């Protein structure tokens, strides 16, 4: 499986609520039709993206409290200069049914 993950930022002057409404009600059907609008990319310099999946927030908290997570974080401190993390819930926009 290959995933493409994009960090989206709404246009200046657009509320978060209006962004989400447009994304779900207008943009998602376009994506389902497999169209690709001309959206300029943002020049963001990164060296990696880490994506971790959990069944729920409690599972995430248990995993982050584990000895393995403590070793992982300690190792990350050796080579990661900055990290911006987001905790998000999955919402299916395009059903595969």
C-alpha cells in the first residue's frame, strides 16, 4: 500500500468550518471522480513523515507510556531537530463500497 499524506492549510480569510464544509461536500466528490485540480504546493522542507495508527486514544496513550516508546523517543532526540505532531481521527470521505 502507498499513502499520499498532505498537510492542508485553508486560504486566508476562510474559516475552518467553511474549509471542512467545502472539503467534504464539494472537493471529496471531485476526488471520487478522479479529477486533479491545479493546487499549488507549499515549499516545506522536511526530512521525513512519521505516521502511527492506533485503535483509539486510550491505545495511543498506552503505547506512548510503554518502555518501547521511551526508547524510541530517546533515540529520536539523537537525530530529530524539530517535530510537529497532529493527532487526528479518521473520517471516510470516499467509500470503497
